[in-house]
C-alpha cells in the first residue's frame, strides 16, 4: 500500500458505500473492509448484501433511489417465483442474481470469499481493494422482545420493527481476518469508520479476532463519521438500536462506542452543540455537513476528512 494518501474504510451498507465512493473519487490507494455478518443464504444462493452494496456503488451501477441493488434492474425471476408459490420477501433483481449465482458457484468450488469478491469487483471495474472482514462464516443473530432472528429476517422480513435486547455474532470467535484486513488497518495513512450502524455493520468487523487490537494500535489517523444526525439515523435502525441497547441516541453516544479506537469524530453541523462533550472523550471533533446526497457530497466529505488529517 502506498504511503501517500492511502485510506482504509470500515464499511457496511449504504452509509459505508457512500463514504467509500467519496474516497474512491480522490487520488490514492483505497481499501474497503466490509461487514459480512449480514450474509445469508436465500433461495440457495450466497448473498453478501453489504459487499454488493459497496461493490455496486464503487462500480457506478447502484440503484440511486435505494442505495442497494443495480440501477434499472428488473424482477422477472422473483415474479415467476411468486407465481410458483414462493415467499419473495427478500428482493433480488435479475441482473443482481448473476452476482449471487457466480459467488455461490465459486464458493462451492472452495474458493475463498475474499478471492471471489476481488474477482467480481475487478470484473465490474472497481479499482479499490474490496475486502470482506473474514472468509469464515459469521452470522448476526438479533435477540428481540419477539424472539431471536437472523439479521435479514429481523431487518428485511420484519422491517426492523422489534425491540432489540442483544446481539450475537455467531461464529466470530473462530473466525480469522481475511487477507488484507490487518494490513489495511496497520499500514494506511487514514482509517475511516464509515457512518454505518455501529452495532451490526461496524461491530462485527471489530469482533473478528485481532481486528480491534490492530485498529487500536494503528499508527494511521483514525476518524469515525457519525451515522446519527440530530438524534436520528438517516437510514436503518442505528438510532433504534442505540436506544434499545441503553445508549444515548446521538453522535455523542456513537463516539462513546468508539472510545480508544479513533483520533477524531466527524459530526454533522446540526450536532455542533455536542462537540465539547465529544472532545472530552479525548478525540478531535470535526463539524461539517455529513449528509452525502450525491457523488459531489461524498467527495467533499472525503476531502474534508483528509484536510483535517493534514492539519
């Protein structure tokens, strides 16, 4: 990895994909370490939602309305499955299915997920190194007041409406970081924790043995971008999980979760009043517009983060 403006992003889902795209628009090396604890088998296929969201975004083909899936995709296969009496609660587009079919076939042949991911990303013209957190199976299990669910059932089928009482990353104790993960934390100039859910997107990455320690001891400048703005999450259940699990629903609450792992916290202008309390945690505070509506906003935020690091 080059020493000049090399960046690693810890990412999950749409927020992670947006920040990764911002850095990808700049000069320098980019690695994106992606959560895979959301992975699931659907219709017999190996689905990696976060990996695909980041990959499609960096390839410039993501659906701009949803942030996930492929722009302009159709659902003829799902329509036919519905006619055949199947429950189609998990949406997979026709073009998207090609990714999952190829991934499933390659994994069945014994090829590691990290290798398969690199092949798919390269085929789509992605220049950044796209790295799953592990090649091993890890699954987020969500305990709620309605029972325990796999993450996709909780998030998609049940629309993350249940009160969360606990989270388990099944298999993580026996997992090992995928090739490039530890190097991506130790060697870059900047490590950025994207505005992804700190519990179910970033949390599983940090839970892989060796990852938290590598980040804690990294010589890189480490910055986190808050996914919570004005007491609410722009997308997904991050704010709900903060409340359910007993944390303050704010950028300060998120900063507390990353204590000891970051040098700076980036918060939105609407949360400027929280800056002194966050600074009391021993980190620098960057106050800016963190909403990344389009490519220009994503690049602007990435540039601002790099500018702060250079100060």
